[in-house]
């Protein structure tokens, strides 16, 4: 399995990239990928997305240690995903209380992917906006640019909140899977170029397999879009693509 990723600051952003991404293995067969998009109208948006990335990494490392002692227990990726989100929920609540953070300092979307290569099964959850592509099918999660951030629900019972989440997709075969923040939908013309052809930017990044021989495939595609088509994402973009 080949893993590609890209993290780009948007053309309209000048100080910080407010997106973040994470690729981390629980074990040799299990991998977790995540993309986060901090809310631009909140406070220190780059902090929120980066904090969630750090907390997820901690949770996944701990899950890896548990895996060493529970090898006989087989969990579906959806179960693994629920446990990861629960730990993130609790860690975020603890950090919020400990540092006396305002809710506006914790606003970030999260798209999480858990994949088990041994069973060839995976599950994706989108908490907020974003785009996913599973074996050729692109799904856009759009709440009219008003994401339902995890931080809004830290005062609630986790089980009740989690069961209410609708933006979940499970699959039982990995061929080509991508997760991305909604920056992938914001490519706009930023300079004049001689070439005037049309292209679907999301499909080019999520479906087209050219340049897959290099681990910089996504970054290379984004450069091609800039220099050949004259477009760049105006919002920050975090994207991970897995090709088997």
C-alpha cells in the first residue's frame, strides 16, 4: 500500500496554515489517518487543529501498546474508530478544563480513517466538513460552511453524541481511498497561464493516478495545477491518499 499526503496553506491565508494531518500505525496491519481543519473565524485555529493531531497521536500510540497485550481480540475498524474518538473526546475535555480554554480555541473539523490491512476493512468518520473518496466514489460532507465541531459537544454524554453522528462510511475493500479537508474544493485562478483547458480538481487529486511512482505525488499534482492551470487552493488543504 502506498500512502501520499499533502499539507498546503491557502492562497488567502498569510500567517498560519490552519489545517493539519496525521498518519500513524496502531500495529503492522492497522493504520489511522486524519485531517483537521481549524475554524478561521475562531481563535488560534492553527492551535486547535494541531492540538487534535497531537492528542490523536497519543491515543494511537496507547492503542498500539494495548494491541500488544490483546492480540487475541479482533476488533472491526468501526470499533477501533469509536474508541479513538472517545479517547480524543476525553483528552480534549481534560485539556480544555486544565488550561481553561475557551470553546472558540478548540474549533476544528476532524476526518478519521481506520484501516485494517489484514481483513481489508476500513471505516471513515467526518466530524464537520470535508471530502472523502472511496474506490472511485467521492462524497462531500458540507454543512453550508457551518461545521458541527466536536468542541461544541464536550459538555454532552459521549455515547449519546457519538450515536447521533451520521457522517460515517465503512468499506470492505481498499483500492484507492482519500480523505481531505474542504480546501480541496477551493481551487481558484490565481495567475494567467497559456493553457486554458478545464479540469475537475478534486477528481484529479483523488482519482487520477499519474505520478504515483513518487511519494510526492499529491504535491506534484498541486504544482501542476498551479503552473499549468494557474490555480491554487484559496483555503488551506490537508489531504491523505492510500492506494493499494
